[in-house]
C-alpha cells in the first residue's frame, strides 16, 4: 500500500508508516496541482492544512482508502464526500492536548497577572506596580464549552489551580466527576467567570459566538478561544470588550488568519484588538509544541495500524 504525504511534518512521519510495511512518498513542498496528478496512485494520504479536500479532489483519488490529518480538527475535509467515496478519515486530536492546555493556561495567567503589560513597561523603563496589580485564578468558575481531548485536558489542569470547573458538551454526557461538573450551557451563562471554547468548526458553530452569546452571561467574563477562529465574530467580541461585558480575551485563532487579506472591517477590528492590554493574541500555536510535533506522528501511526488491522 502506498501513502502520499503532502505537508511538512516531523521527519519521523516517513519512518513510522514504513514500519507498518507501507510505501511512503514524502513531498512536503508539493503544489496542489502536482498532488492532483499524483494522488490517483495512492491508497493513503496524510495532510496537515495545506489545502481543503472536497468532492472534486476525490475524483482524482480513485484508489484512496484513508486520509489522516496531522492535527486536531477535520474542518478542512468534506467528511460527507469522503464517506460517499468510501474513504476513511481520522485526525490526531489526542496528540496536542497537553500543549493546548498548557498554552491556554499560560495565556490566562499572563492576562490575569498582567505579565505581558508589565514586561513591556519595564523594558521601556517604566516601573508601575499598582497599575500591574494582578488577579488570582484561584476560586474562579471556569466554563469549558466542548469536552473533547483539549477541553478535558484543560479542565483537569485548571482544576489543580483551585478553580470550579463547569463543562458543557452538546454531544457527550456522563463525563462529570469530583473535579468537573457536567452542566447545561445555561448554567455556564449564569455562573462562569472565564469561558473557554473547545469545539470544532461545523456549519452549526460557524460564527456561533456573536453579540447574543456575550449578552447571555450574567457576569462580565474573560473569554478564551483556542479552537477555530471562524467560530467567533470578532466584531462581536470587540463590542463586548468595549462595553466591559468581556473583561479580557485570550485568542490563539482569528476568523481570518491571513492578515494580509483582511477586509477593511476586519482590519479595524484587528487593530482594536491588537492595541488592547487586556487582549492576548498568539498565531495559532497552542498545539504547536516540540513534543506535540512528534506525538502527532505517533498517533497517526497507531491509527493507521488499527485501520490496517480492521481492513485486513
């Protein structure tokens, strides 16, 4: 069986499928047009985020049996088209959950204790102690929306900080324990001090976070998104920050991450967010640790192995 790899990944990705007896071709810099020319010769395809896979793409891949995504989330892959074509799809969602959780907690702590702000001021020769008085995470009520791999890993670590953890998942139940309370979304609206998104990008979650979402909270909240940027209408977040409904935000993702292609409205919103001391932005790197880079390959290898066993 031949496997085509079309994105740059940790070098171990070549050897791991080979250990399963597969023939691997690794083209990390291949252009999309070349992929269309080659993919028809392969039963397996490994991709990260170079391009989307849709029904038209699959017409060029008549032999394809499985697609593995080196990362969390499958929103770049048309799952219905793959099912129709008989192509199995799996991701490496488990691989970066530790990196995501640690990154998010680092962002929250930096926001609460004004680490970024204080760091910038001291480097400018300013020594403002009272202005940089922090707020403790201990005792806060955290609303986790989405309790998959990343949501669970984040919740468990925040519980260790002495936080009350409320978790809601539209598609799961029975996951509560002595650390985490399984609740309705309404209970998060009523009780949360901090809200963190851990949900996939679907047609039902696209721009789900809007003005109505923020106005549903009883308290003024801190808001975090390390899921997918398109879930949040950034102008709604900007409005909530201006009104004080959102006291601060941690964003690892944006609705348009190609900053050179922002519309005029997006530019204005981004300019506002980027000038706020109570907003921390990072470039979609929450799951991008040195360790997760390798773990992703290990998870893909295990899933390919299981797929081979099931389809032997």
